[in-house]
C-alpha cells in the first residue's frame, strides 16, 4: 500500500530557508534548492502562511504550493516550533493523495483481516498515551472483546495464573508498559478465561515507534497445543532501537546479493559522528535517546523501500531495494543526514549536536558479491569521515579508483580509528606507542594520520637554520614560488617575535596581521591561510623546527582546549630526524 507521505520540513525562523526536508519534498523543489520556503507558496496564501508562521500553534490550514512546472497543489498544513529556537517545522500533506490512500487502505485492511481470520487468534493493541488496551478477534460473532486500562488486563491474566505464571504475567506487563521492541510469553494455560488447562498460550507482541517516540504495542494471543507445527524463525531485533541485529541484517544482505542476486540492491553504512563524546559528555541515557531518535528518522525515510540493522554501537546498515538510480539515492541520504542534523542542532543547551557520516555502494554496479560491496560502502564511509564528516559519499569508480586497487591499498584497515569513535587523547596514545616503541612508523605516515584523525586541512614542518619547508601533509600543497615566499616569512625577525615565550603562535584570524605585518598578511592570502597554530620544537638532533597547522579552505576557530594535544604531537616529532 502507498504510505501517507507527510512532508516534514525544518526551516530557518529568520530567513525561511529550508534546513532539512524529506526526499520527496527535495524532489518537489528540484532546482530551487536555495530559495526560501515562502517562494513555493501561492501569493493568495502567503498572508495566511505568515500568520500561522508567527503563531506556531500547530493549527491545521490549507495552503497551495507551486511546483517547478508552475502547477499548484493543495496541501493540508501545520506549522509548529522546530527542534531549536531558530527553527520552525512545517508539516504538509498533499490533499489529492488522501482519496487514493483511503481506497488502498480499505483494500489492505480487508486482505489482512481475511488472512488473520484464518488463524482464529485474539489480538490486542495498547496505546501508552491513554493507557488503553483493546482486545479483539476477527470472528464475526465477537468483533471486540473490550478496551480497558493495562492494569485491568493484568488483573484478568493474574486471576487464572499460578505462582510461576504470575511472574511471567508481571514480565509481560512490564514489557508492554516500557515499550520493549519485541517480546513473547508462553504458558501452559489459557489465562484469558482459564477454561483450558491443557493448552499452550503464546503471546507475541511488538512495540512500534514513530521517529523514536513510543506510540503503540500490537500483539497476538494464540492458544494451541505443543504438537502444533512451529512458527518460522523471526528476525532478531535490537532491544533499544528495534532495528535488526547485525547477524540478521548481514544474513539478509548476503541472501539478497550472493544467493538470490537481486539487482538494484544498495548498501549504506551510517555512522553517528563523535558518538563516544556524546556518551562521555551527556551520559549513556542521552546516548540511548540519540540512537533511538536516529533510528526512527532512518525508519521513516527508508519505509518499505528497504530494511535497517544496527551493526555496531553507533553504526547502522541500510539495505535499499530497487535502488539502481543513484540520483534518488542522493536525495534519500541527504534527507536522513539533514533531518538528523536539524533534530539535534548545535547550541541546544543540554542536548548534543548530532551529525551523520554515510558511505554507499550499489550491486551489481560496484561489486558482484556482498563482501566486496560492504567493503566499498565502508571505504566510502571512511572518505566521508576523512573529508570532515556530516556528509554522505556514494562510491564512484571514476572518482575513487578501481576497487581492486583500493583493496590492495588496504587504506581503511590501516587507519588508527576507522570508525571515528576514539578521542583525540586515545589516538595520540596509539601514535606515541608506535613512535616510541621503535615500530616502523614513517614521518609521512604519522603526518597523514594526524591530518585525517584531527581534521587538520594542512600541516607543514619548517626546520633548519634558516627555516625551510621539509614536510607538507593535507590539502593544497603550495607552489614552488609560494614555498619560497613561505620560507622567507618564517625567517623574518618581525614574524618570529609574534611567538610567545612558550614557542606558540595562535592566530584564529590572520587579519590580526593585516596592519602589523601587511607583507605577511598578503602572503597568507596568497596561500589561502585563514587561521593557523604554530609550535616551535627541536628534532632528534636538536635542529630548530616549527610545526604549522593551517586552515586553508575555510575559517577554522581553533579550540584552545586542544592546544595540549598539538603540543604533544610536536613533542612526538622530536623523535624524528628532520634534516
């Protein structure tokens, strides 16, 4: 059945620019990605929109939006406060979809009820919002067996249970009340009415969540005998997120790709950036809330078009079906990424800012088996983290190289922290162990690891008397002409006087030098240096040297609390011979 497509759009309260949206609305926007939301609204409805926008009460109203082709569509709309004080959430439902959805829903319910009626079981639904549990069957003579509070349902079962069965009932009620993802109770008695001592009563239930919020429990009560044939094995789910476990999502992916060879399967590996810091800073309870919310956002976007599993503490695997075309895939990944970012905005007080990194690869376009496909998706994830996180990367042979060459490089396997979950201190400890234990750890490799794991855009080492550049790592290696000019400024007395008495120069904005040292400021502009940190040290032979950490693509506000890490790295460089 076609799902109800309620667009959830987060817009900036100040300029009405769209912060995040679902994939379907991104498709509706088309080439109009960078225009404010009001540009989509028909002129006659803008006054109403502005009023509802100011009020943010969530009251429903009708609004017409204009597509790229100029055609207008009528939408049921609601506007309420967004996840941060600077954002607003707009909910839209296309009116013309409702009739089609209603007809499909009636048909689907009829089919499902007919199938359920063949089993003759009893079913129940529990809504935590009003503590109401309804029991019903699909038999014509008894459609509904009553609705009552959960406590009354517990008393009904307890009235027919012996001491051992009472413990099972208490556990069942606790699972219902707390929203355990999937659970079961098996007792040798019909506890609903107590009239059959020789039957096996099985209650299977599942809690459903809407974007991470516990919404309802649905369950089936079956009475039968031990001799009845068993039910086919069910997929195991993660107890926190309700997603499939690593074992089952992997088994499904292998079956689809290696066994059934279903074309158009795309794997996406999703990782929560710096999740360890969330647990360390905000506590594990907050970490669990983040995992639950992220899982809910992914489930909503993936819908019936795929299946999701939790394959690590903060890592997920999505299997997308019928995903031959990568352009729609970009929209879906962008939607997941932007929705998570909008749901956990920065500067939200006691809530962490959350972003995602994602890597994606498609079968059979990129690989002909699950193992190689997962490797390429993992490589794409690694590239996303390497480029600064908060992004998705879809593997492309033309951009990223031949898969065999990549595998031979084993780049992902050599990373200190391939999942990006280690703290800076932990990473430096691993580096120090490699340096001081006498392991073959070339200076070039040390610098590359530092650039990747600390997100530094460019690292330079100047050494000698006078100083000259001996090593460069990271982005935008300067030309020969700029290299000569760099070595010139490093040896200017006026510049060296900018260092403090500990051998540190800390410039969060090189404009600081515009009036003091205009020649050097002009050079920094030519080098595209926006900010930098430089630390003096001596190499293994006592040769004077300077470690230069540079922001060359965008302005970086350096965190002073990380200075001791950078000093420690300079200390590690003292173990090497630079000249």
